[in-house]
C-alpha cells in the first residue's frame, strides 16, 4: 500500500510516504511538542498552570472523556472493514486503508493515556475498548453513530465527511484541555484527521460530479448505473443527523462541568473573548406546542451547542462546494443540510418528529414518510448493487463515481496505490 506513516511531530515533515506491506506498517505514540509555561485557557482554573498528571478530583471524568473518544476509533474500522471488497478504484482502496491505520493509531493514542496515567482502572478501560464491537447487540460501541452500518462507499464518504468532522471538533475541544498529555495527544491526532474529512468531501464531490455527467444523457441516472441526487440527499440526511447526536444534549450540566473544571473547552478557545463564560447566555430552539421556540440558557450549559453550531457551519461549507458542481453543470437541484431537529435521538429533539425542513409532524406521519427522507431498503439495495465487484486495475474507475482531480502526494490518479505480491 502507498501510505503515509507518522514519523514525528515536526509540522514540516511529520509523515513519510511510501509503499509498505501491511504487516510492516508501524504505529507510534505521538504528542505535539509541549508549549512552554502553558496555562489553562478557560473555566474556573483559567490562568493556572496545566496539569501534567491527573488531578485526583477529576480522575473519573477525565478517564471517561478519554474512553469515549477512544471507543470511536476502532469502531469506525469495524464499520468500514469490508469495503475493500467493493472499492471503486485503487486510489479509493488506498484511502480506505490510510484511514483504517490512522484510526488504529488513534486507538493506541487513547490507550497510551489510559495505561500511563490511570493505573489499573485505565488498563481495564483500555481492554474494554477492544471488547466492544460496532453494532454488537450485547457490547455495542458507546455512541450511536458508531453502531450504524457502513456497508457501501456512499455511506463511507458521508461518514468521513460528517462523522469524522464531529471527531475534528471533539478533538479541537479536547486539545484545549488543562490535562496537558490529553491536549498534546489530540493536537497531533488532528493532523491525521484532516485526511479523513478530505476523503469524505472529495468522495461525495466525485459522486455528485459523475451524477451530473450522467444526467446530461438521461435524467433517470439509475438507468445508466449512477446514484441519483435524491438518494444522495437521503444519505446526507442520515449521516448528518446521527452525527449531530454525537455532540450530546443542547443543555448539558456535564458539558458545563467539563468547561468549569478546565477539562474540555470550546474549539479554538483563544478566539473567544470571555473564557469564564459565567454571565453569558446562548439561544437554543426547543420544541414548543406550536413549533420551535427560542430560549436563552446559561452559556456554560450550552457548550455542546456552541460546538455543534461551529460544526454545522463547517458542514455547510462542504455542501456549498457540492452545489457548485451542480450549478456549474446547469442542474437546478441543490443538496441541503436538514434542520437540526430532524431524525434526532439525543437532546431536546429526541422526542419529536420533524420533516427535513424542520416542520414538526406526528410520529406516525414521520414513519409513514420515512422513506422520502432517509435511505429505504430499496435505496440501499440499489447503491450496493453498483458496488458488487471491486475495481483493482490502476487505470479504471467504477461507473458511478468520477475520478479525483489529482493523486496522492504528487502521484498520478492511475498510480498503482495497492500492489499484490506475486503468487
């Protein structure tokens, strides 16, 4: 496999690119360089020196934050592990394995913290990261999105765009932590996470571009073996909504405590003026008897929503790029992020049903119209039918997706990114 391998923390040359046999790929534990005289940047401990050891009063909370983050890393590998059997190109197969090995290294990074700083309890929790399985009925992964099936490449691209983007914002928040080993570990993880989101954003772009090309021949692109825009929208609705849940409840005493105690801040905390957040408020829109209403809540209790708002804005930038492809092709259809109250299982919207535009509807109406908004069994069967055989020839690409605009690290698109040993 033509992979990048982390070899250091120097921003100018932290990774080596080269062809490596999978058994020879080596993980490592990397922490961003320490910041001299670093201080806690938010909460009740604002301005105090960061902790290099676990403060006793925060031991259980910190351990749980690390376990929750660590649990997501092997989960995504478990969700994606069979997709090589249906890859649309060697370029995509290479990207899949790049993501998998880096998620595996991120598991190591979290296990390192548990083993090094939490004693016997940490070692037991690290073992638990290996005991759980994505989608397992008895031992599922902790967070819902990481138990969702991800068995086709459109799902993979949506997952890496939406769900890995949640990972970006969670890592940004943990990078602010007053527990310096956690901050340094997650700061380095962010350098690798960027590629995972790149795979998602460009993957969906390539699907949209190919669909636009096929629509010039026939409006019903399914007749030509393409993925129609309404189906792409349904997959977008699914993965965006389950990823929104990963931020937790809109009003959260736990989030307030994490912030107050200096354990988990806001993404890019330095960009905010008030680092105590004692007096401010934040507007949320809970459901009322006649629709959504505006309500102000204490800012500290809304830290999950602050992070989610930044995430939504970041997602919109990607969707805008996909729509630029449609606009450039002269197609009037536009992809849209559904309202954040659509298809939610966590938080203030968990007990309501809503259309993608945010209009509240009765539960039975939602279930009756579910297939209009989310991938139906027939939609999923169709998408999977396009991906029954892998494309292993370097100069070929599956019919349902356009080639990328450029290869990896200066290599051509048709480079032999994966090579099989001679029999």
